[in-house]
C-alpha cells in the first residue's frame, strides 16, 4: 500500500529566455478571451523554475487550460501532454502550441477518467479537490512518479508515493 509524502521542490534561478516569456504572454493574452469559470492561470515563472530543475521525462498536466505549462515542459525537453475538459481551451491551447512550433499534445476529457502514463504530473485545481487528485494519482500513476500540486506561488508542492506496511 502506498501513501503520498512531500519532498522538497528544487528551483532553478536562472533568467527566463525571451522566447519563453513571449510564449507565456501570448498564452495569457489569448486565454483572456475564453470564458471558462474553472480556468485560473498559475504563476508561470514559478512553475518554469521548478520544471527546469526536474529530471526530464514524460510530463502530464491535469487540467491544462491554455496549455502554457504543457508548452513550457515541451520547451524544456519533456515529452509533454495536457488533459483539459473545456473544449474552447483545448482548441486555443492546441493552436498556441502549434503557433510556437511545440510538439506537445492536448487531449480533451476528464483527467479523472483518462489515463496518460507520465513521470511527472502537474495539477492546479480547487483546494477542496486535491484529496481526489491525490487518490487518483495513487491509483493510476507509477510508484516512481511525482505529483506537482500548485496551490499558489508561495505554496507549490512535490509529492511522491511511499510504501507503508
Ligand atoms: C485552475 S485552472 C489551471 C490551468 C493550468 N493548469 C494552469 O496552471 O495555468 C484548472 C483547469 O483544469 C480544468 N479542469 C478542471 N477539472 C478538470 C478535469 N476533471 N479534467 C480535465 N480538466 C479539468 C479547467 O477547465 C481549467 O482549465
């Protein structure tokens, strides 16, 4: 049986390159015209700094919104995939990724129902839903995977499974 425990989340403190900022700004700009109550952008320089410090591998964003984090992961060399429920966001994020020449993929659907194998999962959901995300992660992810849970720029956590006897 496994439970989750938090491990330190390293950050890279290097400057963010101009093309990366342009991608972020374009995503934020385009996202403003999409009416989706559930879509709240995270703080992308904070997330980028954490992704940059992680070992590369397969990345999956649960609730990918405008696909900005999925795109940042692709820019950093991850094999990146996003899952998003809102059809308008799916269309807009695919267009954004294509416009910036990024090969990351966005899948339409409910991440509680879809399975996408990854080494690192990212989620920014309502705080009251985190327990359900954690249960879903434990039930579906490999026991070497990491779950990045974003609550806000000052509270960004990395959780990993730990076997309990
Ligand atoms: C708070 S926003 C975060 C967006 C993006 N991850 C970011 O950090 O900028 C949450 C996103 O998750 C999507 N979402 C919520 N529940 C979902 C579910 N069960 N399956 C797929 N997407 C979901 C919402 O439509 C919204 O775009």
